[in-house]
């Protein structure tokens, strides 16, 4: 049986989710077995695809839903959440 976990996060980065943070998100998501997606305003992208994530155009203040389904879904969403909370390692 697969777990399904989702959580809403706010983009805190001044320049939104540009290529560098998206690459970190994809690298982190790819460590997990679970299928993962990011949704913004009804648009859904594969969390393991930089090109898909770029299509979401996530600016500062955007709220996104990260969803994972699979054996490590909880750990996957937690890891992605830490990236959002830490501004993907970028300064404030």
C-alpha cells in the first residue's frame, strides 16, 4: 500500500523559483521512490522535471502544493518542505 502525502508551501525566494532552486528541488525529489508533483493554480508538474516546474512560473509569495505518492512519501514531502523553508539555500 502506498502512502499519499501533500503539503502547501510558500515560495520565499526573492526571485521566485528560478532555475537554481528548481534544480535543487528536482535533485531532492529524484532521491525518492515516490511519484511527486507540484501544483500551482491548477497547473500540475512532475517534481522530478525542471522543464515541467519552469512552466509553473512560481514567483515570490506563490503557494504550491507538493504531493507525493509511494513508500517514502512522507520523507519526500518533508525534504522538499525543508528546501522551501530554507529558501533553497539562497539568502533572504
